C-alpha cells in the first residue's frame, strides 16, 4: 500500500480504519439510526407541542438560535461517562479500547460535578412560565440536554445530537454545515437527478450577452472585469466546482454552427463584398473555414458538411462558462481561434495518458461509469487537474488570449473555462498521420458501442479511388491504411466462409443512409461488408459481431460486400503508384544532392525536380526542403556571380563611380574565396563559376602588383592610378585600395610639389602654405616628409626676405639705392615668387631710370618745362627709394608754380574761365559764338568754347615746343598765331561793319553773344565792331556807363570775347619777366608772356613813330581844339538842362505863377543868348 515498513504501520492502519472506513461501514449497515429516538413521539400532538413551545417567540429567537448553533459547532471536545453512553456495545468496547488513564480521571471529575448540579433545589414555580430555549434542545439519542458544548444541531432538520452519542462518535465539533444520520440517509435514498447542461430559454444578441457577462463578472468579483486576475478566476472556478453547498449558474453560447450564424473569418459566400486585406484572409489556410478542406487534410475527401468537424462551431463565453473533459470525435485534431475577448484557460492531457485519465475518473466516480460507460463522451465531466496530477496524470495548462490558436492532438483530453466575455471559433482537421489513429478510434467506439460520425473505411476507399488527387504523403499513409483494411477484411471474410455463410451480394453502401447500415450490436457504420439474415432483413451486423446477429443457421445469412476481393489489389496498386512516384523522385533528388564534382547536374535539372515536386504536391519533408534550399542557394550564388561579373564588365565600359556614390556593400577577398568554394561545393553546376574563379585569380594578381607598387621608394602616380582603376573595376572590398588611394594622394602631392618648384614664378607663399597644409593631412611617407622639409625651409627663407623687402618699401626715411641693391641681389637666387622683393627690384629700376632722366634734363642745353619736372616729381615721390635729386626738383617746381600763380593773379580776372596760357596767347576763337538759351549761359558757353579752342591750339604749340625745345621755334610759332589772329579780327570787323548797311533787313541780322536781332539798349565793341545787348554782356564801370549814356566819344566798350583778362601796366610785366629769367625751368606761360611783352613793346614803338610825323601832329592839334569845344558844348547843354528842370518845377508851383512871370522868361532868353 505504499506505507513505510516499521513497527508503527499497524497503528497507522488502525487510525485510518477508525476515521474513514469504519464510519462508512456503519452507515451502510444502518447502525447510525438503530439507537436514534425522538424525545417526543411523532404525530399531530408532537407537532402541536413544538408549536406551543416556540410559536410566538420563534421568529425573534432565530438570530440567537443561529448564533448558538455556531457556538455549539465550535465548542471544545468532551467525553461522557460510560454509564450514560447510549452507543451500541461494539462501539462502546471500541471506545474503551482507545481510552487512557487520563480519560478515566476526567470522567470521574465530570460525574462529580454533575451530581452537585442535580443536588441544587429548584425554586417554586411562578405564575408565568419562563422558558429558556436553550433548554429545549435535547439529544435525540440519549434524551438529555446537558453538555451543550458537545450538542450538535442538524442543518437539515434541527435535531440535536451529542458528538459522543453518534455512531461512531465524533472527537471534535465538525466545521461547516453538519447533517444528522437521518438526513444523510434520506438524501442518499433519493433518486439521482439528471446532470449536465440545460438549454437556456432566453435568446441573446452578442451585445446583450456581453453586457450580461460583464455585469455578472464585475458583480461577482466586485471589481471591473479587466482588473480581475486570471489566477483569481481560476482559483474561484475550481473552488466552485468542488463546493457542494454553493451553486453558480452561468450561460455559454456553445456549438453554434458558422453555417447558420456566420463565421468570424472572412468567407467567400457571396453575401458581402470583401474589402481591403479580407481577400487574403479569406484564402488563407489558417482560416478555419478552409483548414478542414485543405489538400493535405483527410476531411476534404468527405463530401458531407459535418457540423463541428468540417463546418466550424462558434463559442460565446462568459466568466466560469466551461467545457468538460473530452476528446474530439474520431480522435481527430482540433483547432480553436479566439477572435476577441478575455482569455480562455485550457487544460490538456497528452494522448499517451488518455487511458490513464479514464481509469482515474472511473476510480474516483465508479458509480457514474457503471451506469454510463461512455460518460466521457458526453462532455459533462469536470475534475480538478490537481486531483488528476495527484494520481500521476500529466496535465498541462495555458491561457489562450485574443488572436491566438490552440491545437489539440488526437485523443488528447482537454477541458477548460472562460475567464470572461469572449468569442472563439473551432473546427476539426485530420492529417495523414491521423489515419491509423482513426482506425483505432473506430475499434474503441466498437467496444463502447458508440455511433460513428462517418465511416472510416468509406473515407479510406474514397481516397484510394482517386489517387492522383492525393498529397503524396497522404497517399503513402493511405497505402498503409488500405493494406491494414484489406488484410483485416480478408481475414473476416475468410471467417465467414468457415462459419458457413455461402450467400454474398455486392451493395453500394455509400448510397445507403448511415442509420440504415449501422451494426446492430456495436453501432459501427458498415462499408466494406456486413452480414444480414433472412429472418430480419433490416438488421445487419459487422463481421466482428457476426455471431450476435441471430441464432439462425449460417445458410440463412448473406454477406453483403462493397468491393470484391479481386478489386482490392488494383485499388492498392493505384495508390501505391502515386506514393512510389514520390520514391522515384526522392531517389533522383538524393542522387543529385549527393553527386560528386564529375557527376554534378545542372541547376536547371534541379529546378525541374523542384517544379515536379510542387506540381505533384509532394510532402513538405526534409528532402524537399533540402532541394528547395539547394536551388535557392544555387540561384542566389548565380545571381551574386552574375552581379559581380556584370559590375566588372560595366566598369570596363563606364567610368567608375566614387565611393561616396556607391551605396552597396562589396565582397571582401576572403568572402570571394569562400564564395568560390561555395560555388564548387554546390551539388549542381553554375555557369558563372569559372568566370568567378577567374575573377579571384585577377584579384590575387592585383594583390601582388599592389604590394610591389606600395613597396616603391617613391610612389609613382601613374602606376598607382592604373592599379586603383583596376582594383575599383574588380567590384570587391580590396584591402589594398585604401593604401593605394593614400599612396596616390602622396604621389600626386609630390608631383604637384615637383611641378611647382620647376616654375618659381608660380610658387607664391600662399601656394607653399597650401602645399604644406595638404601635405600635413597625408599619411606619413619618407618622400613626403622630405618634400615637406624642403618646402618648409623655402617658405621660411621666402618669408624672411619678403619681410625685409616689405620693411624697405615702407621704411621712413627711405633707404638708399645701394642698400636696396644689396637686398635685391641676395634675394635673387630664391626660387619663389616674392612680390615684395619684385616690388623692391622694380622700385630700384625706376629709381635708376628717374635719376638718369633728371641728370639728362639737368645736363641739357635748355631748361626743362614745368610739366616735365612735375611728372618727374610725381614719379620720384612714388618710388620708395631715397633719390638725391628729388629735393632740387621739388624746389624748382615750387618756384615755377609760385611764379605762375603770381602771373595768374596779375592777368586773370576773378572767376575767369580762361587759363593763363589762353589769356597770354593769341586768340584762336575769333568769330565763334555760342547758342545757349539763357543770356548768361550763352556768354559762359561761348567763353568755354573759345577756351577749348585755345587749349587745342595751345596743346599743339606745347607739342611743338616739347619736340624742338628750341626757344626760336616757340617764338616763330607765336608770331604765326599772332598773324592769324590779326587776319581773323580784321575779317570779323569788316563783317560786323557790313551788317550795319543792311538797314532794310535789319530784323534778319544777328548780333550779340545770343545771336539775335537788334533791340533795346545795345553797345558796340570798339575792337570787333559787333553790337551787344546790354542785358547779355557785363556793363562797364559807373564812369564809363555815364559816358555811354551821354554819348561821349571818350567811352570805349570791349566785349567779353575781346577783353578776356586784365591789362596790367608794362612795368609790372617787366618785373615778372625779371623773375622768370631767374628760374631754371621753362614755362609755356613765361614764353607766352615774353612774346606778348615783345608784341606790346613793338606796338608802342610803332605808335610813337606814327605820332612823331608832322601830318599826324597837326591833326592831333586840331583834334585837341575840337575836343575842347566839344567839352564846352557839353557843359552848356548840361547847364540848360538843369535850368529847364528848375523852371518846370517853378511853373508847376501855383504860388510862383501868381507873381510876375517875367524873370523866368528872362532867364530862358538869357540862356538862349
């Protein structure tokens, strides 16, 4: 029995017997009721007495009574005296056997205390009876009410019993509800009620059911449904299952056909249009509507829509709604998908422990299985998984959440319950490995006499009848299953022949309804054969129960068969051929995958084998997966090889891209080696393998050449560039490429340095710095470091001489020629472009040229013009060299400028528009007038135009002077221009005088600077004889204006064109000429002044000679007398005008008119005289 060996085994077995088995045997024999008697006899009187005792106060005492019951159930244990014990003799003896010395002393003490209690005298009875309800409870066994703490009240009938009066006695007050032996016997004697599930009356929608389910769960656990832990629900569920006192009713929307109510998966039923990705889910194999009828499923060969097996069932659950321990029909697979809602808790037992589970349940509840042997097929049995595991049954559990599948395997018992409101869908499916299990299930059903859902034999034969439609793996399973069936059927038919059955008829059983071809004994659906008898033609049995048909002779019986035994080989051959085609294919594939290098097949042949497997739907086993993986690997290798080769060819045609433009990864050399090994390790031939191997050889050759190039003392840019292009064209991750790029950068830098040093005129300081900066960023190389040192030394030397040259150029005071020459000579050998040194060299050259030119001028026969010295001075000042002759030139120029300014102040008017040279030179603008609109502007424009003409003429003069540098030539040129001036003025005077003769067309003649007709007050120029408007020309001074107004002959007017400057005295001019003679500079203005002075002095001499003649002297005397008279006449006219003015005033005065007017006439007459 599993107890440990030892001396205490007997005592342990004895205690177990007394506690468990002995009370049960007494209950079975009825001993617990033999000594039970009531305190009051049963009958109407007793009922009246009970009512009288408790009538009016019973309701008020309910609460106290219930409290007293609870006190009594929890009271400490006490033992009664032996003399007062009413138990049967055997129990008494048993109890005496287990009492100890301490117990006997305890009984004697109790007896003494009871005697003292009964010795107390009672008080006299009062008029009103005071009832203590506690005293009314008496033990139904002994009839006494003492020992209240050991008095138990039955929760069924309210009878009272002492714990020590029961058979067997109770040692302690039991916890929870307690019922007396009478109530237990009455309960056990009742007929058994039907158990299981009841059909609900109310119909729900999903919404109303969900509201009900959530409301139930939240009320039950007193918290929101989403906050209830799954462990709490599971613990409470099994507590309720094991509890006898509590009843909880829940509802479960189970076994709802999806054909009637619709499926949770998208289906193509034409009732609604599929949208979005529903089309994909409608065609998916995981759609439970599709899974039973997939090509690999056996159920697809059953034409009928078996509800629950081929047609999914829907389940709408709520909290505590459960599904009992069961296995699927025909021990098929099942799959359950939880669409949404709270989890579903599953418990599963593996198939190998199915019989163990059944035996445990039969052991725990044998009476149920005695009456219903197929109880586990009725889905009404729940048993705690812990109890199963205590008996050694392996149980597994899981929580299925929304969106998860749960698959149960054949004959795997499972049960479970819902954690809350949810919606799931389930269906069955059968694979090839199920066929032998299904045959075992039919044999099991035969023993249990259970109906089949479909005929297993019919299903196998139907699949064998169309072998080409079978999956190859399924066909192989059908071959094995059909072989077992044919062997069994042949054995059974042979037994029928031995039994003496001679009659046989062929019958198409699939056309007979299932309920008409079921075995009368075992309820199995017959297909291959059945036995009938003429005594009862409607009754048939399977060949396993041929003896159970009837007691008639075998000659009266008839064997009905579906196929003749001659048809079985052909049927088996068709399926075997289908299965063997796979074996042939598998052999070819095995040979192809295991071929050596000489017998390798082409990739195309492997693809053909793979396509053949897919077309024939061969099983998805390891061989097919190996073939598929091999083809996939070969195709991948072929693609990679083609990509490598295409990149190489494209690089030959196109210019390679830069690394920044390439976003793809490249193979390394090691990867290429591994790839080549992989190509030649493939069980098939790849056409590009040879080219890839050649590529590897090219890479190895490149590696050798690159190593040689990298080992050169001085990097060769041409060789490195060629290697770099070759390596880039290989489209591989070559480790030499980065080093080649570095070396190429170094080589290009060295080439640039070399070319730059070959052209010193391009080698600036900035270029040297840039080369050094770019060289610093290059990887270290001895050739680069050497070139860097040379550049740095050259840069330092160049910066030194540049700084010295810059200091010399900016020195104050400036350095001498000798100092600069030494610096230039020392910096001459530096092979670099030094702008400051070059500027210093240029300044030195300019200084030498300037000095030579000054010396040539100073040593010449004639002085230099001021403009020449000013140009030399400007150039000399800009030369950053100390020039010894520069102060002398500056002094000469300053003296010349001072003389010219003094001369200009002497001759030029204020704000004059003419230059000094124009004023001193003969006019060249005689007869030229302006055409401006404004009067003042016309004069100004005319003057400016005249000035421009004179400047042009003067420039010609200056050119000729500078060319000849001969003063005689300058004088000759001045004389020529003087003659041109006289000729021009004579012509102009004649033309202007001729205009006065055109009196009849005077309005057409143009005068003045404005070149308009005569009008208003006009003045005549004494020189050019043209007339000018008083408003167009500046008027003479006040004295001259009076003479003009009075018409005096002495007033002389010169127009602005004729009088361009002041007219200084000859003595002032002679002073200027004396100063000019002291200047060592030639001035055009000075030479013009000399010529002008000679012209003026020559005119003076000619005028004196003319005045010294007799004729001119007498004319001048007469002119003097005439002038005297004219002056006197003018004075007399003036006096008359004054007197006339006074007389007119007097005449206008009335006071003087009243007097004698004679004086005025007298005065007038006197004046006339």
